């Protein structure tokens, strides 16, 4: 809860894009209950669908004109702080730079540094944009204290899937209202729906097909392995905070280095990111690289193996800059970071390059990690989930049932006919009716 207290020091906060779904509505309720005025900017139909009851303004201009528009908006509304989710999105980078120049507060939400049951909130930016990344001395000076265990947040995959589909559907249906909007990834609802369906199908298939290899990796005598945690193919942390342009380049680097420098009796396990399950499959790439390097029998590619179990039994972990790195430190595992990360510091991570890591890696200093974890919980972590319970909020948001989670998608499909017919009055009536039936 301490991480959110700075928000209450403001008089007027501006919300940019939040996580897909109603999380920013619950945040707004809490802020307004504590006397903070809130205004929302909608960039697309998905924003408008989920935040229709908030005081809001549509931005339908071009991205290159957003800075000038936002400057006038901040002045007109007398905004003294800006809040967003994901500080690498282009609209949010523009806002962050503008806030810095105008000496306004800028806050960013993100998935939890510590998993599960936490989300992240920081002033100034998150991950490699975090102030902590520029001031590791703050960790050394921090006196750790015991923190209560977080309450389970019960995130729902089904809720996440239907929220994503409805958000993308509304974005497509209301595309005429926001003709110049540029999303940070593909914005087709048809593709998004297909990918979520494929992800669900693959999850069940991998659970069965990988059972034997997972058991062999975890229980094989004398087969010590290094774990490589892959990230989502379009992860902003890779694109903005590393020299890699694609996950495939990272995979190539890891397998090549492992083949040349790792002990010949060691194995390499590459773990696919669960949120990338529907988008990418690197099996042919990994098998080809391993075959070419002559180590096909020592390289294993897994999708749905239990990550904590893989971490506990590994010899060490390699990542670009995933929060899996923090989990590796928690388990006392040697860690190599190939990008920029707030936890990449002397005493926690291996500082001498990947080629030497395989033979020279050392576990992190437990005392230093304890200070880092305590600092993060106190200053940046909130007990909650964007698609589950938010225990840090005094007013609890109710968990939606299947029907209510499906409601925005039904609204979007119904609205399409009215939009195409340009029936503005009917659209307004529909949205007012739904607002009474399905408050967000």
C-alpha cells in the first residue's frame, strides 16, 4: 500500500492507457474517495469501452502531434500528475518526457517485479527506466524489514482472454473515431481472438506432450542444466532495454555460447513465455541451432513446465531482463542478464559476460538480495493483480463472472451494426442501457 500513497498527494491526476479492462476504474474510485480529481484520455475504442463512466477526453490526433496537444491539455486541466500502464508505449514515453520537462509527477504501473500476487507502481518509470536502476546505492543503504506475505490474488486466464478480445473488438469497431491511433502491437481483434484460442489449445497439448521430457529434465541424474527464460516476442523490455531486435537473436546467442563454453556434461533448457504461447513457437529454430552446434542431445525446449521447479533445480539462469531474473535471485541461483535491468548489479548478477558464465558463475549475495526484495516490496509493490483481486485497494473490486466478463464482447458485436449504419442515437442509447446493466 505504501507504493500507492504518493498518488494521494495530488489534486488532479491524468490517466493515460491502463491495463486492458476495468482496473483503472477501481483506481479512480479509490483516488476520488480520497479527494483526488481524475481525468482519463481515451486513445481507442477499447479505452472508451472500459472507461466510459470516467471523466474523459478522446485523443484522435496523430501520434506526432500528441506532445503539443498534451501540453495544452495539462495546462487547461491544471494536472499535477500523470499515471499510465507500461512506460515504453510511445504515447507514454512522450508524456514521461513532457512531465520531466515540466517537473510534473509521472507514475507507471507494470506487472509485478515479484511474482505472484504483486503489481508494480513506481514514480518516474519502471524496469530500466526506474530511478532504482540509476541509484543502486539506495539498496545498499536500505535496512530490510519483515513484510507480511501477500494475499492470493486469484488471477483468471479466462477473464484476461475475454477482456483482451473485447478490448480489441471495441478498438476495431470504433476505429473511425480514432483514425490515427497507433497501437504498440498488432491491433486486429480477429487475430487476437485466434491467438487466444490457439494459446488455449497449445496449453493443453503441451501439458500432455511435454510431460515425459519435463520429468526427465527435472529428475535426470547427473544432468545439471542451465535455464534460459524466454520473453514475449514483442516485449518492450527487449525492444527498449536491450540490444536485441528479436527473441530469436537472443536464442542464437545463448545456444552458440553454450555450445562453445559450457562443460560438455551440462544441459540447456529454454523455457517459453506463457503469454507468447499463441504467437510464437521456436522449436524448429532451437532444434536447428542445436543440431548445427552438435549439442542437440543437450538442448531442451519447454512450454508449460512448472517454472519454480525449473528454477530450483537449475545450475544458473540466463535472461535478457525478465522478472524471472528476480525469481532466480530469490532461489539463490547464479544469474546472467543480457539486457538492462534494475536488478543487474554487482553482487547479484554475473558481471563478466555470457561466455564465462557457464563455468565461473556464482550465486547472488543473500544479504544484498534481501535488501533488494525488502526495498521493492516497500517502495514499488502492491498486493494485487490486473485480472484478479486488488487487495491493496480499500474498496474491493468484485471478481467478474463468466457472464459479466463476456458482456463487453457482446456489446462490441452488437454495436458493430449501429456503427456501420452510423446510427449515433442508437449507439448512445445502447451504451446508456449497458451502463446501468453492467457498471464498470
